[in-house]
């Protein structure tokens, strides 16, 4: 492809549902192709199905695209505003003889199809109105005078050379008897008007393409390059659905996935670049040239998606994660936590978690002051008298430590461990319980450095206080 500077792609969702994995992947491909060649990426909302289209879905699709930073050029185009344009296109085809009025009722057409079927032929409209010279009238539709023979061929960006027999296609309806334009017609009029050079879409549309090519020809419009990407399957190679863990893009947001990670994951469902898995956005724009689109369908794998997200979290600059994390901290009422502390916590956790949800959850004890810390069940109970003695002694050592950074704190703990001749765990675990309320968690010296001396000591004090053995009241001791 050497179309540098001239490439125009478009994403054309129908607002009959939220943006899902498959649609999002198509949008990502179209965006990357345009950006790679320094071209334009356009958005068209295909809302001609007035019954099934809903404003809330349009809003949701646009929000999902913004969230994934799939920024389109110019204003989106809405098909329902363009009926006049489609109708004037149909009038032009009627005037040039490429289209004709048809007076057959749906029942008559069905009877023709039935007859063809019974003769073992492909069910089709037999073209009987083509030569009747009918004009407009109630119940009349407009049909394309399609060629009866020859082949319709094109080189698909994904599937290679494709060829269809014209005799397989009948004279398709362009305008229904209620005056509305048909889907294939409006798509072609728009793609031509928007100067789209590359139509990349799911291969559920591949059978529309020969029909659309006939419309391009009739309109005298230049053909774009077509590319049909295979559908995404579930891990069981069946049609992808909710039961495979596939969700709408907005739902992944709630799960704590980073937009760049989702884009990265989606791109790899149908495109490859050697065996590389992790790409940032700039790299994708640089590398995605429309080649290496996979012919065979990819399977959606939620575990891999989490892995890709973990990789993006690990590699991200902590400052970029801060705004992403805020909504998750808000869940715990911690969105106002000190920014420097949150950044320090991000540095500690970003290589340990797979999602922002995990990150916020693990950050919670670090951001919560001693008085509000909660303890996992069994955590305080694990503080034996021996563990409490370690904590009490360490409290003294930590209070007197000259420096309160990771290395110094490690040295303090290590010195205690050596002096007492115990395993690190004997000290590390009680410390973790006191500081995090849990026996698991990140490096304890890092945690203490992040929260600072005052908070660390306050948390040790609280753990000691909560586990102070109750003095047995005298009178109880005397009971049998
Ligand atoms: N509106 C169609 C869809 O959502 C897309 C058509 C196209 O890309 O040509 O499947």
C-alpha cells in the first residue's frame, strides 16, 4: 500500500447495542490504518433502522470510542439525516437506466423464490418489472438493474482474491415501497460521498460486498479497497458471547482495564507482528500498515486480556495511572488521599496487580490511617505472644531509625532478625498484619517508606493494642 496521505477509513456502527469487542476491534483497525498513513478516520452512525436504533446506544458507542481514544476526524455522520441524499442517488440511477420501478408485492416475490427453489435454483427475484417501464406508485419499490452475467471480483485485504458470479445476485431493492433506502445502497452512497478509500469490516459483511460493488458501478463511483476480518470466536471456537466473558467496552472499564491495554489486546485478535504481544499506541500506529491481518478467526481469551493489562500497568509511568485509578479509589472513599502517597503506592503495586481494581484494593490499607485499618479474618489472631514481642521491639527500633527509606528499613528489620536468630517470616508476617491488615502484600520496607514513620508506628501501636491479652477478671477465674 503506498497511499500515504490519502487513506480514508470509517467505522460505521449501528446503534442497536453497546460497543462490543468485535466492533471495537474493527474501529481500532480502521483508526490505526488511517493514522499509519496520515489519513482520515471517519465515523458514521448507521441509524436507518428506526425501530432498533436508540440514542442511548449512540451515546454509549461514542463514549466507548472516546474512552479507547479512537478519535475520529470531523463530526460523525448520521444516516437518518441523509434520506434526501439517498433518494436523490436513487433518482439518478432511475434516470440513467441503472434502476427501475418494481410493482411486485412481497407475496409475488416470495412465490418467485419458492418456484426457483422448487426447480433447484437459487431463490431470486426474476426481474419481470425491468422492462415494463413502470413509474412511481403506491406499493412500488426501486430495484437495481444488475448485470445478469459476468463476475464480480476484488482483492480483499484479508481474504485475498474473491470472485462472485453475477448470476447469483438478483436485482436488489434500493428503495423500499415505504420510501426508505436499503442498507447496501446507503452504505455505498455514504462511503463514496465520504471518499472512503479502505472499507475494513467484519466478514459477516462479505456477502454484501459484491452487491455494493454493483451499486458503485451503477453510480460511477470509484471502488474502495475492501478488507473483511474474521469474526472473533469464544475459546471453544463457537460464536463469541457473554458466557465466554466477552463484554461491552464500557464494562471492561469498570473492571479496571486500561484503554491502551484493551486496544493492544484487540489488535492482536486478528493482526500479528512477529510474535510480539505488547505494543503502545505509537508503536501500533507505526507498525499497522494493513498487512499481516490474519485470515483465520482469533479466539477471545479473558486471561490473556488480563495479562496484557498487567503488562501495561507494569510499564506505565505512575503519573499516567493516577487519573485512571481515581474512580477505583473513590469506591473506598479514598480519592482525596495524598497524591504523593498514591504515586508511591502505584510504584509499589504496579508490577503486582493485573487490574486497577486490584491495585485500588491493595492500596487501600496503605492509604487508610491506622484508626480505620481493617484486618482480614484470622490476621490479628495470628499475632502470637512471640509475634507481639517482635512488633513491640521493632516499634522501638523503627521509632529510632535515622533514615526511613526502604534500604534503611530493610537493615533495621534484618538486624532484628539476626539478633533474635529467627526466620525473616517470624517478623515479616506480624509486620504485614500490623501495616496492611493481611498476611499477604508487597515488600514491607517499601510499604513503610511510602506511608511514612508516623503512620507505620501508629499501625504497629494499634495492632499491639487490639491484641493486648484481656486481664482475666478475678471473680470469673473463681467460677467452676
Ligand atoms: N453498520 C454495520 C455494522 O454495524 C457496518 C457496516 C459496514 O461497516 O459496512 O455491522
